[in-house]
C-alpha cells in the first residue's frame, strides 16, 4: 500500500504508511490518500462481522487497518487497537453501539463513549498508540501542532498526554468554545501540553497550522506533525466505525443491496470523508448526507457546485461551535477523487482558484452532475432554532438527549427521511454535557454529568494568548518546546 498527494504530478514518488504517519500536509501542500483504495467484497464483510461479533470492535478495526497498513506487523496493529478501544477509556464495551430511536425512524451510531465524550476519541486514541509506536521504533520525537474548534483539541491531548517523545501545541479560537470544552483542555497539568488561544476563528487557527507545515525548514527543525484530520491515520481510524455501523445495522449475509445511509454533522469534512472512503472501498453505504449548521459552505457546494469559503468576519459563532468552520480542510481529498485523481486539476482549484478568486465553481461539470449517483452525496443545513427544537423533540418522543451537533444531523435526517430508502443512521458527535447552556435553552434542564466529568469546570486553567501570526506561533514553539523531549 503506497500513498500519494492530492496535488502530485504524474511522476511524483509514492510513500509508505509509516513515511506519512507523522506528517501533516504533503511537501507540495496536498493531502495524502492511498494510491488505490482496497476493496471490501461480501466475503470480506462477513469475516469482519464475525470478528466484530466474536472478538469485539478492536479486532474488527485491526483487520480494516491492515488493509491500509502493510509496513507494521498485523499483530502490532491488533495490540494497538486493543489498547486504544477498551474499557475504561470507552464507557460501552461495544465501543460503537448503534440503537434505533423510537418514533424518529432513524438509528443513532454512538461515537461519544471515549475519554472526552466526543467522536474525535475514536481516531485520537488510536493515533496516540500509532505515534508512540513509530517514534519508539525510529528513536525520534514529535511536536504536534494542531487546531481545534472544540473537540479535536481535548481528544488529542487526552490521547497524547504524558507519552514519551511527544509534545502538543494546540490552537483554539479565543472565546469560541464552551466552558466545558475549555476546561477539558486548559486544566490538563501535563508538561507536554501547550494550549494556545488565538485571536481569531477556527479557520485562522487552521491556517496557522498549515503555515507551519509549509515552512519546510521550521517543520524539520521542530519535528512538526499533525493530529488534525489532515493526518491520514485519523481518517483511517474513522473508516473503521463506518464498517462497524453497517455491520450492526444489517443482518448476517447482507450483500451490496443492503445499503445503509448515514447523516454526518460536519464542518471540516473529515468525518464524512471517512464515510466516502468506506463507500469507495465497497462498503454498501447509500446516501452520504452532509449536515451543516449556519456556516453552510459545504451545503452550498453540494446544492450548487460552488465552493466559497467565508471570511473570518462571516464565519458565524453558533450553538454547535465545533462546526463553526468555513474552510473544510478535508474537502480536497474528495475533490481529488471527484476529478478522477488528477493532481494538477486539484492543485489548480485549491492552490490557484481559491487563492485568486476565493471560490471555485464546478456547477456545469459532469463531475458535479455525478455527485449523488456516483458518490451518494446530498446535504442539508440547520439553524439555532432547528437544533433547539430537535433536542426537545427527540428527548420527548424518543427519550434520548442529543448534543447540538447531533441535533443538526437529526434535523437534516428528518427532512430527508422520505427521500432515502433503507436504514438511515445519524452519526453522533458528542455527549450533551459539553453544551450545557444550549441543552438548558432547549429543554429547561441541564444535561446529566457522567461521573468521570464531575468537577471538571472550575479548575486552574493553563493557556497562552497569541496574536493571529505565524511568526508569533513559531516563536512560542521555540520558547516552549525542548528539542528531543516533551515541552
């Protein structure tokens, strides 16, 4: 299995999984993808079903990982998956249980049982194992520089805290996260964690991460790596839970006609990009429903063919803050596939058209016309009033309390239910405890606090304010990171 950049020329070299594991962007500014997707046929799916039923989620995930990773022994992958997906880190031994919501006509895939109550734990717990394994194997060290709109940061920090040879510098948009999200990150006392509040929005934080990655000399000097979903290993870990979701919803012996559609709340396109990859492999997924909040850049593209990221001033602060994103960093991976894996065409759109015009338009292309039939994509959007109503309605009718992001997904699912055949699964993003103010506004009561999160707010917080400047970030890294060891 070899990996290529989305912006590669026809004669560009390929890389192994271990070559790209510790990297973020490719040197040419593109994102890594497999040279070819492995395939899942009916016998493969039944073997994965047996593994899931008899040996559990970790064993099934290890088999999926091995399809993409051939330079790490299978037994080592299995051991890492077993450590990543286990109790007590995850509250349910199924890791990804799927339940039918009575009265709603949809299923819910529960992805928030991990240590930070967010779906990001599904990838980060494995990424921590992979990073430590590779750094130990090659005797190296790593400075992880990441950006978060709310959940990625805490998931990464809990997965990487106290691991040898690893430091984490995590950028957050100042004042744009909930009190619970801030407390999860800023109260961690570990010496290898550096929290940074940037004067800007999430897209500014993401741009700073990309700027650091594009400075080859600085990146090499400080051994900079990434945990944002620009890192291929994160998407690979997420592919695994789409496989598990399909297996849990379908019956033994199900074939390609047993299609399951998924509704994915998303801002950065990482979560639904993993669904796209699983579908390309042959997993029988039907519609891939992109659910956005008021920052509806992705919904606009899937409706019109125009991709037009918003400016900082026009990126709204909403009650589903983890989706307050305008520039979807993973979108380039899908466009690369949509354009027949043409690296030059992809570069022309993302490196030139966006930089020159601030948008690109595929509306009159045959590729855009193929979105639904070939790739399954449809989309919808949700507002503050919609998510409040959905939280209240789902609790009343189904007895289940949604977080605001999953409520965005549920709202879009209800709107499209009559247009989609077969089972429809909303992919849960977080537990409601992380968004107490919005839950109270919707229901007039606070969400329950799981025992492991009691007292998390009100602790001493450690965070550094930073101007929206790549030079300021480089200076901070130079001050706080000791080469060869954690911060």
